[in-house]
């Protein structure tokens, strides 16, 4: 099964914002990623707009020809309004706190079931595919199927952190959670700290994977190898 590569361009915006102005231009970066073979573009606007700005999302939506994935916390009304305005192919719901540096945990799909049901319904009525960020825990994957979500995104930081120590042990929980999710009719995405070194083994271990969203490692690699080359390297890593 082919797995799509969605390139998260938040770090492009971080670099731009560090100096002000519009260099590098995030819309051009999105266009280039598409041209170089990315299957999708991911952005994660946060309330303080410290990297991707809300207007960036609007401008990217005008030129996107591949899948557009917007990540964020739906407790922010501004985020919900933006997603409903732009209508991306997919919205990925992440339980970030407002000042959080980066995503570091998934939803408690048991405790938050009612909230997720109501929230997901809003996006699905607008024709937007919904994915929810979860930890690789079997009971969370099973409960995710009761929220109305179309997919889950497996939070892969623990896998990446432990990959070099024992890759089979590192991926074991993900294999189990993925099996529960697919058995319950959910599509599978994954993301966070996946890189050129650990991506291929993850794909081999979780063959039902539909999409990976990768930003930090891919953009860092592009500094050395070039954006076009790196996108192709990551796509090759997704081939079993």
C-alpha cells in the first residue's frame, strides 16, 4: 500500500519569522514541495503565530494542488473558524496547550469522547476528513473509533527516541495500536520525529500506513541535501 508523504513547512515559517520580511516565502515553499513530489502539505498554526501564520494558511490554500492538512487544537475558536473557511482535505486535531513548544501527547479518547464527537461532527459536516492525534495505546485506538474520526495519527516520538536502542521493541506498541485502529475501520497516519533513518522500518512494521507528516527532520536534511533531493529520499523510504 502506498504511503503518502505530507511535508510540514512550519520550520520554513520559523526561519522567515526570525528576521521578519518574507524570506523564505512559505507559499513558494509549498509550491516547490508539491513540484518536487510531496503528496501533501501540512501546517500547524498556533495561537501566537510563532511559525505558520493564519494568513499563510489562507494563501497556501489558494495554490495547493496536493492534499492540504491543517493541524491544531480545536479548543481554539480561531482555529476552528480557519479550518471551516479554508476547507482542507484533512484536519488533524491535536491536544496542544497554547504555549506548547511542540506536540507531546495524544488525545485521551476515552475521557474526551463526547467532546471529540461534537467537534469532529462540525468538520465532517463541512466535508473535511478528520484525523486525531493519539498515543500508541490500544484502548485509545479502540475508543478513537467511537469519536467519528476517519483516521488516527500515531504520535511517534517514543518510537524515534528508542529506535536506536531496540527498533523492534520501539515499534511494538505501534503495531498493536495500528491493528486495533484498522480493525475498527480507522485509517492510519503517523508523525513526530520520523526521519530518514527510522522511517523505512516504521513503514515495514506498519504496512497499512496511509500518510506520514514530517517537518523538522526533512527541513533540516534539506539544508545539506537540497529540498528536492530530500523529498525523494523520504518517499523512497516509504517503499517496502
